[in-house]
C-alpha cells in the first residue's frame, strides 16, 4: 500500500477490496496457504474533497454563454436534476414521462476512448450490490422548457439529444 500513499482513500479502498478478493480466490483454489493482505489493513489517503455546486448566478451565466442547443439542453437537464453525465447520455425515450414530467434514470452511458456503451448499472450510493438501480426525478422545469420549443412531429426535438429509439 506504500505505493498508493499519495492517492485518495477511495482508490486505496478499492485496491484493498480487489486484493482481498484475488487472494481469497487463490486460497480457495489452493494456490496460496494464506493471504498476504492483512484483514486489519485499512485504507489511508486523503479524503476526496466535496465538490462545491454552482451558485444560481453561476448557473444562469453558464446557460447564457452556451449557445449550442444540444449542449444547453444537456446543461438544463444536469442543473435541474443533478443527474450525472452518464445518466443523461444514457437516457432513452422510455425513461421520460412527459405527462407526469418525470425522468426515470435506468441507464448509464459508459464512455471509453472512442466507444460509448449504455448499461443498466448506475453509479450511485443508493444502488444495491451489483450496481442495478433506478431512480425517478421530478423535472417540471426541464421538460416544460424543452417541450415548449419542440415540434409535435419530431420526438427528438424535445431534448435535442440523440436518445435511442425504443
């Protein structure tokens, strides 16, 4: 763990979890007699600093400066719902209830190099083991402002994002 001394507590905890799992499987398969990873070993490292949210004034200024419709819509969703980037990019039409003005967060887009994959595993503290989760967000402001500019014949216009068709 000395090689991770300057790293965050979160990273050190994840490394410990993986090491313990690796050596538990190795013990179960008779590859090692005892795990070299002590059960009393605790992750150190610095605590991750809380991110400070934008003030209402900073949010308005950001929205005023962003002119691209897709980027502005993305920002509206993020600012009004608190959804993560992957959750917004993972949205599908079936996740949006325009009548009740609710977004159901059921998917997460995982972006790696040049490939984006949509998964049902969400990154949230509320997610049960295995990452499967779902949450619903009331979003009157976003849906109202987006649908007000949309054409009735063009479903994609509601959010001006490339949501996968159902």
